[in-house]
C-alpha cells in the first residue's frame, strides 16, 4: 500500500495555495485535536500526521523540496515502455541511441546554473539565497547532487539535523563519490547513534546534546559546571592577588601587562575547550564555513572574514556575525553560545581584571576570542561527532 502524501492527508490538490493550506490545517486541527476527541484513541495519531504535513506544506521552501521529491518518486515509479515501443523508437533514430529531448537538456543546464549560484551564495554566508537557488536547481533536476548537498548544509546551519541528513543521503545516491557529503552524513550518524534508544526530534535539534542519554547529559553538565567554575576561579584569584605587573607597552591598552594577556588567552582557551568537548558549540570549520566542500565556490568568504574581525576588533565581529546570520536565517545556538561566553568573560575581566575598565571592555574580547578559537581547535580532536 502506497504511503499517503501530505496533500492526501489534507485532502487537497498539489496546486493548493498557501491560504488554502492554512485554512485546511485549522479545520483539520479543530476536528482531530486530542482534547476534542477524548474518546477516540486514534485522534492523537491523526493529529500528529496533520501537524507533520503542515510543517512541510506550511513552509514554502520545505514544500518546494517536498514537491521535487514527489516528482522524483513519480518518475521512479513510472513503468518502463514495452520492448516493442523501444524497438520502434530505436528504429526511428537509425538503430542508435535516442537523443535526449531538448527540454530535458535545457532543464539540466538550468539546474547546474542554479546549483552553482547556490554554492557561491552559501560560501558568502547568504544562506537564504543559497537555499532559494538550490530549490530552483532541484525543481529542474532533482538528481543534482550539488544542490542536494547545499540544501543539507543550509539545514545544518539552521539546526534541522534530520532534514540535513536526508539531503546528504540524496546527494550520495546521485553522486556516490562525494567525499564531503559522506563525511557530513557520517558525522550526523555518529552524533545521533550515541544513544540507540533516543530518537532525534522531528525537525532537528540545535546541537547534538539532544541525542545523548541521561547519563551522558549529566556527565556533560558536570564537566561544564567544573569548567565554568574553574574559569571564574581564575579571574577571582587574579583579582584577589592584586598583581602589579609592568605594562606591556601597547599604546591602545596601556594598562595591560603580558601576564594579563596570557591569563585572558588561557581563560578563553579553557572555555573554548570545555564548550567544544561537551558539544555546546559546533566544530570550528562548520561554525566559520571553513572548507566543507565549497572552497572552490569563489566569491567573498564571509566566514573567514568574520573570524578575522573577531580577532582584530571583537565587538564589530560579534555584531557583524550575529547580524548576517539573523538576516540570512542561519542563526544557530552555537553562535549565541560562542559570543555570549566571550562577552560575559570580557565583562568579568573588565570589572575584576585590575586593568583599565574601558580598554578591557573594548579590546578584552579580542584576546578571549582568540583563546576561545585555540581551545575549540584543541577540543575538536576529542569530539565524537
């Protein structure tokens, strides 16, 4: 028995408008809500199917990808033409291979064009445009492996891990030698298989902590508690010891000593290490779009540029990164964790570090950010994802 499509669940046609879908969802939700059907044991199952269908059909981008998948399934299910018809077509072309229809060739060309645009936009940090171009590419040719990988990358940026895994799987079906997609899919599988009985939530989680067992979560909570406490104690010991080291001789931070800078780097590195090994932040290359199979995409690499800004002048790098990711629908919990931690540590150093308050507030984040990056790079070696 064929699986019902979301359109069949809503009892509408694939040409239904967004308003018709929303109206139909409200009607079905009122009819099958478990609170209304307390005596019907199947109401919860029906309502879950309705909610799942609306999650796809109510999102224009997700609906476009879903329509492309339905088209792919319809083409795969199409019966092969009878041998007699094949013979007649071969005879009509002189017994040679039948030439590909012109419209199919044009569709493949358009698909490649939009896939290339999607790759460039993704590398530049323009995630919304990358997703739109990838969807257009798949609408012309659902077998375009590059577009499938870009869709997976965008969903990874949004924290929708199961959707990302689905598109990486499609990518490998159409290009089995795609090493970057295979690496990303294997990493996702390692993440979600840490606890076999814990199933990933529909729509993905913000980070891999959602897939850990209770024992693992408690262990990670203990590691974070000890780690953050140690960082606070480092600042506290520095404050209580009242050090009086000579200035490092840097004009714009005259109150800083070499020892103060080393202490700030150590605190940032320790926090980065703790957050990396516990999975609170993504891998370094994923966070700043370093590599990932798109290094040859061309264009201006937003990730490395923002990384440099974070080291040169942290406040500007923080605002730029958060602004771009919010506007481009690429904001991730990991980004907030990174900048929130560095900003909080910078405020504590400004208040209790014993150096100039204004100078530390303006430039302390630079040192902490640099240390955080080194700590994350070290922590990435110990990660299981």
